[in-house]
C-alpha cells in the first residue's frame, strides 16, 4: 500500500490566531495534520509554516482555501509516495 505524503509550505503573517485559522481549514475537511513546524525569520513580519499530511483526497481544495485566508501570502505543495 502506498501513502501519499503532502508537505505544504506556507508564508503567513506573524499574528496571533493565524495558526488556528490554518488548522481549521484542515479540520473542516476531516484531515489530520501529521506534523507542523513554524519558523519566524528575524526582522520580518512573516513566518514560514511547514505542514505535513497523508492521504488527503482533495489537497487542491485545501490549498485553494488556504490561499483565500488574508494572513496567508503563499502556499506551495510538494508530494511524495511512501510504501507502508
């Protein structure tokens, strides 16, 4: 069996509540986040968020919803298959 692992790289505004709004997009689609990592570069109003999910049926729909959020500047999706 093959798992499809998606890694989403987001550039988000560094403000309270952004993480919750991003996580809600996944929760509404019934998608479980495998891992999440946020970095804040020095002297910047933007943070880099890396989210990993597995076997998502409509990653394109989740990506479109994330791009609609005011505090999200950019979304990049990478995928790879992993044998279980």
